[in-house]
């Protein structure tokens, strides 16, 4: 698929409601995968160098960020597009519908998206079944991340119980597990990013990780996903928590609640997390700040506003070991994956 072909398809999809277009696109990908036609659409991606990270071998440095395949039922199809890893979710213990619609908004002239989805997902049991049903991506060496969160109705003082239930449930099917502490769309969730709260949560999760590793003979790395809206001292404090607690990986960053880059846009007043081009410089700065404290002791997966191959290189230069894309993939499609692979191989 050429950039011009994708732009034509995107313009058709952008005539639809954003959430309807999202589901239609995933349905189409699954159908093309079942009919063995997806390879004809995407062509051959450039060869790339595997990356060692968190004790895992990633086929390449490009991953799909959590939030696109919320249910984990499109892994094989997405893997055909050139990603070395696909992170599904966020998945919570119980199914939940998320926030009322509309809850997904495009800001096309800024190549941005605002979402307040609210962890809409089928729950841990269905999420695990969906991931277990995927085969071809893993056979080709693809890495599957499993992003977990707490249910909206669960108070923060009991959040650890939700994370533990998801950790145990996802253990057998996940290559790594991401603990989402930074979505702005679950009330109070970001409070868990306070250094003392994060330290307590990480200690409990690492203890459970040790028990599950001993019982299963399989080690699954644990990563935390943080917000871009962190002050330098907060980054320094969290970095020390991560080093002391033996965190396996850090995903930086989630969406931002800032509207400084889109203050003049019609959708600026919409609640939710902002992603895409307006987040590019801030996410890169946060990665660099964390790397200044963590070095290579805790590998960083860089996310946020990667709209071009140059943006991906900037994230890697700032200290990221791997990168993930989401909004850039919506706006640029499979050609962006190909461009990044060419640039970083």
C-alpha cells in the first residue's frame, strides 16, 4: 500500500464517526487476514534488526501501542503490517462499557486525537481467550504485550487487587504485561503515579511475579506506563522507585491532558487524553528525562506523537530502546511502519 492509496482509504473512513471507523477498520483487517489477502495489501516490509529488551527478543523496534486492539482479537492481522510487537488492552478484571459516546474525536489539521474511551473492554477472561487464539504472529516471532488496568468502580485503595487478578490471568498468554497507571479517563487513576503509591504497587506486583515465575517456569516482564504530564522532580522520584523496585520496563508516555498545543481548536474543550503530533516534543522530553535517571538499567519504550520516521529516531536518540505508535498509524497507515523500518534498520 502506498501513502497515496492509504490517504484515499483514510479520507473515506474519516467521513464516518471516529469510533465506527475504528471498528470497521479492525473488522476489515480481520477479514483480510482470514482470507489470506492482507499480505497482498501490505506487500513486503524491509528487513530489520532484532532488539533485545526486558529479556525478550523483539523482531524489530516498532510496536503497536495499547488502545487500538482493546480486545486482543486482531493480533495476527496487525502483525502482518510489519509490527514487531502488538500491545493489547487496556483489559480490566470485569468487562466494562467505558464512557458514554461520543468519546473519540479527530483533530485532522493537527494530526491529533482526543479520546475518553474509559477502558471499554471485554474483561480479563475474554481478553485472555482472544490472545490465546492468535497464532501466526507469534509463530513469526512477534511479541504480544498485555496492558492491564483497574475497573472504574474499584477504589484506588483496592486497585492492587484488580492489577493482581489481571496479572495472574494474563500470565500464560502474555510476553510482557504493562500496568497502566496513566490513563486520564479513569477517575483517580493517575493518583497511583505518586511515588509512594507506585512503590507499594510495584513491590506487590514484583512479589507476585516471583511467585508466578516459580510456579509456571515462565518469566513475564512487568512494565509501567506513565503520563507525559509529569514535573521533573516527579520523574526523578519515580525513577528511583523503578530502580529500587526492579521494574522491568517503562512505557513513556500515555496521552496528555494538556491543551496548550491545540488551544485554538474547536475540540480543545473536550475531556480526555490528547495524542498525536501535539504530543511529539513533550513525550520525547519525558523520555530523555527518565533516561537521564535510569540509563540502561530500566529500558524505555517510547510512545507519543510518532508521526514520521524522524520522530521515531528522535525517541530512540532520547533513550528509548523500542517505540510504539498509535495515532501516527491512524493518520499515516502501514506506510509509516515501512518508513520507520527503513530508517532504523
